[in-house]
C-alpha cells in the first residue's frame, strides 16, 4: 500500500478527472494554505541563517509539499472518498435565505436569553453568599 502511494506520487495523470472537482480543489487549497503557513513560520525561524537558507529551504519544501498535496488528491482511494463527499453534499437540502435568517435569529435570541438568566442566577447567589451568609 505504501509502495502504491509512492508510485502514485510520481504519476502525472488525474484520476477520474471530471468527478469531485470542487471537493478536490477545496481540499487541495486547505492543504496548500496549511503547508504555506508552516513554511512561512519556518522561514521566520531561519532569519539568522541568511537569505539562502531563509528562502531557499522553505521554497523547496513548498514545491515538494504542493506537489505531494496535488498528487494526494489523485490517489484512487482518497479521490473516490472526495468524489463521494461531493455527491453527498449535492444531495443536501440547503435552507433558503429567510429560513437561515429565522433559524439564526432563534439561536441568537435563545443564547442571549440564557445568558441573561444565568447572569441573574449568578447575581442572586452572589448576593446571598456575600450579604446574607457573609461567606464571600
């Protein structure tokens, strides 16, 4: 299995080219951003080593990371998973703008109301413990 993965890394074709395109692109973008941010942090750590090390090593690692991420999107098992994810996401019934606004309003009002109730209970118990019982 590991051998097949490494063989797939050096293969240049795209597995099932027209299927799961959006989920593959989003997954690749997320991996690319994570790799780029990590290597940017590495370049900040290499600031005292000189510009060749500070920009050269992260640049080379960035190219390797991007290529590995790109090829990972075309490993048959992972690509089939992303294709299935996109197919399932297409089946989801998304709410309309008004339904989303109503649902969000209910959640926000509930959270604010619950926070007010908890604040009131906290104030009452603080009053009881400090003024009535003299504990706090």
